[in-house]
C-alpha cells in the first residue's frame, strides 16, 4: 500500500490525465437515437398491407430539456455521426464523473497530509504547534 505522499502524487497524475482527456472531447450531444416505423393511414398504401412494417425508418433523437422530453428528427445521412456524438457525450460524462471522484479523493488525502506540512511551516516561521487559548474576561468587574 502506498504511503500518503505516493498516493497524493498518484491522484494528481490521474487528475491531470483526466483533464487532458477532457480537453480532447469531440462534438457531443445527449440523448437516445430511436429508429421508428409508422403507418400513414391510407387504405391503398403499401404500409396498410398485412405484415408490412410501415414507412421508415425514421430516426429521432430524444432527450430531456428543462424537465420536458424533446424529440428531433435526424436525417438518415446523419445517423452514424449522431451515434458517434452520443457515444462521445457518454464518454465525456464518464470522464467528468471520474475527475470528480479523483479530485474528491485527492482533497481527502490532502486533508490528512497537511499536519506534517503545517508543522514544517510553523517551524520555519518560528511558531508553536500549540494553539493559543483565550482567557475569558469577566464582563462584570467588582469595585472595591
């Protein structure tokens, strides 16, 4: 098990790696891509025949904006690019989540480490390790 200094350096390296990876994020978009087929409702259309799947595929991107579901039709020519953008958004969220977790671990590790560092700084400054205690002064003095 690494000591606290090694652990801190390891966390700093990982944090810096994640920052670099986040800087390389390409175009992204949130949501889910759905392939749909529909029937037009015309009695003589091919979609009305038995066993027909209907017209399509019609690709739509669905996501939530301000608590409402928003759907946008995606042209067939842009489906592959949209899939890549959705995958990049998922990668971005994973990197961001990992950066937060790593940063939190680093902050916790630094909370335990400053004791040694603060003692060294106090020695440099000529201060003492003991904290000062304030004496309580009575607000009411008796007159003699």
